[in-house]
């Protein structure tokens, strides 16, 4: 995918080329708005949007809180829709939830959660959950030890190539008349009579000023930093939820494994993915340098030690081909921990003048990127005084696989850490 020239004036300027940035671009373009542009400091999908757990899921673990039931229901709807819209890069995947003999979530609670998961999915359900025999599990996960577990449940979610999804959404927006520029960093945001003036700098040091009535701040963990640098008070405090992942060779998995660490209650996954095996977990606060995010040795040891408790042949550090980490930028509600954040997204709003708005995205899930983008599109359209509907749920507003060029392979998207 190629960059375009930098415009001097647009109706909407989107900052950040992750899944939410390109999602907003696509949403507005699907409503017929063509003077919308996006700038990305690296390449599209370079950050967390290509460093996720690769799951398009409802969020089974979110069922622990009643207030998140609506979020889960919405995600289960979106899961089915994305499988229908892009079946070559979003596919169903079977997951096994083993119930431990000692510690962990009791089997009856897991069973209740899976029933509720099926119920919330309704007509968008992929497959009904069921109990598996040890023989069935061994066929699907040959390296899984049977000894630590008393029973096994199977349920279904979706899996994606997250970078390919970002590229597909961006290409769909471009086909509808939108544009984007890569290797272009937002440096400063100023108010003007018509909304906002955004100063951007390209990698070769050239500075441009873009005038926009509406600005969508979708740069994730850098969002508040950008506003503070521009003397704009952020609408919310936020915290970084780090996800750490290890990529290894094919282990022969025919399904994914959904584990719980009894020591700290964290959930982690072991998944087949594009001919490799992916081991990952989240729920870790990150307060380090945003531009030097990586999986450290302690996190590598944590993941390997936890998963090896449940495998017949242990994984070693020299099995790791690649490691990558991503951040979810979550709005704080109270306290200082991950538990004090909302799992739903939050949109912060600042008025630039009587004519313009700046909308800042906090949180958001890969699975529900489209509904978040639609919400932002609705706000902008209504503020502008129009009633055009989003059409990103319609297949004709998407490009096909052949319309996305030069997508890298699974090992071509990250710098390998050694």
C-alpha cells in the first residue's frame, strides 16, 4: 500500500493508522465523505493493531462483571459480521478451556459462563459449546498433559491476521475516496476559527500544516502526550494494559487452548496461527518508554513457565522465533490498577471552535473496532448537520483480497528480538 501527498485542508483528519484510525477513515468514506485523510507516524498497523493475540472474540472472561455483558454481546455480533465480510482473514477457531483439578475457575462456573456466552451470541453463534473427552482433546492438542485437568470444554471464537485486517480496511477506505500518508508524525494541534490546525512532520524532516474541522486522535498510548504537548487538557486519565506474545514453530495444535494461571488469575492462550504457534497474555500495567516496548526476559520466563505446567513436552526459550508486545490504552475510572479501568471504549471530546471537534479514543477492542468507528462517525456527521448512515457493514463497501498489495508475511511485520 502506498502513501499519498499531504493535503492542506480536509474536513476530517485522523491521527494514527491502527485499526481504529483506519476504521474511522473507512466509516466516513462509506458515508460519502471523500475529504478525509489519515496520517501515521510509521506504517499502517505498525503498533498494537498488528501485535495482538489475533482473536476476534466476544470476551469470555469479561462475563465476570455484569456491566460488561453488553460489550460481550456487541462483540459476538461483530465477530460473526467480520467473518462474513472478510472470510479469508477472519475465520472461526475452536478453543478448549481445560478445568484444573486444583485451583482456577470451578468447572460449574466455566460451564455457566459458556452457556451465557452462547445465549448472548444468539443467532450470531458459531458453534454451541460442548464437553470433550480426553481422547478428543489429545487428538486436537497432542502436547497437552491430561493429568492437571478434570474435564475439558470446547467453544468457538474467531481468529485473524490483524495486520491484514488493518490493510483491508484501509484499502476499502481508499477505494471509497479517502486517503492516508504514512511516515508522517503529528507534532502539535492548535485551534483556529474553523476547527484545528495540525502540524505534522515527515520522516525526511519536512513540516506541513493541515487545517481540519474535525480531528480524530487515534494514536493510542501517545494520545494524552500529544494533547499535553499542544497545551490541550486531556479529557481522561488512562493506563497502558500490556499484552506479551511469543511466536514459535508449529506444535501440531488443531485448536487453541485457553488457560488460567491459578497463582495470579491471569488468562493466557496457546494458539495455532498461520503455520506457527502463538503464546500470549495480557493484564500487565506498562509504564516504560512507549517507543521501546518489547517482551522482556521476565515476561518470557513467565509465559514459558506457566504453559509448561500443562504440556507433556516443555517449550524452551530457544523455541521462540519472535516476541512482540502491544498496548491497550484504557481510560481510568478509579484507583491505579487494571481492575479500575473500563473494558468498553471511551471517547473524549474537545471543541476546537464553534465549528470543530476533536475526538480522542481511549480503549477499544480489535473485535469491535467497527462499532467504535461508527460511533465516532455518527458524532461527526451529526455535528456537521447531516444524517448519512455508516455502510461498513455491507460487503460492497469492502475491497477483496486482490485489492491489497505487498502485505508482508507473518515474520515480515516485526523486528525480531534476539
